[in-house]
C-alpha cells in the first residue's frame, strides 16, 4: 500500500468531489458531512464517472442510470448497480489529504 497525495484540506467543497488517477485506476475523492471518502470512480453498472454524480447523506448517485453507492462502504444501494465499488482509506496529515492505494 502507498499513500498518494490528493489535495489540500478545504480544496474540495462540501458535497463535491475530485477525480484522480493512480496507476491507470480512476478514484473519486468526496467531501461531505465533514469527512473525506475515496472510492473507485467508475460505476459498476456502466462505465461512467461517479465523481460527476450528486452527493447526499454520504451516498453518491450515478449520473447515468441513478444507481446509488455508499461512500463509507462502497456498497451498491440502488439498482441498476448490484456490485460494490472499492473504497480506499483517506489520511490527513496537517493540511494535506492522502489516499492509501
């Protein structure tokens, strides 16, 4: 596992996200309810970026077909998605945010 620097604290507005790519793997970093979450950026139902989805109550809604994923666990909460997305630990060191991949 390696820590990858993502951004600075405060760079992602509440309810928004940032997309990064680590070794060809797209990851979405979300900030909501005072916490940062990192999940695979690609919906497991269709090849679309979850970073473009709406965030509410620690969940993200896929912008294409409306599947919903839990930002804490990656669990698929609403059809058409049935497979979870991978989650990644987020670490904060001072003002810097890292994702463990």
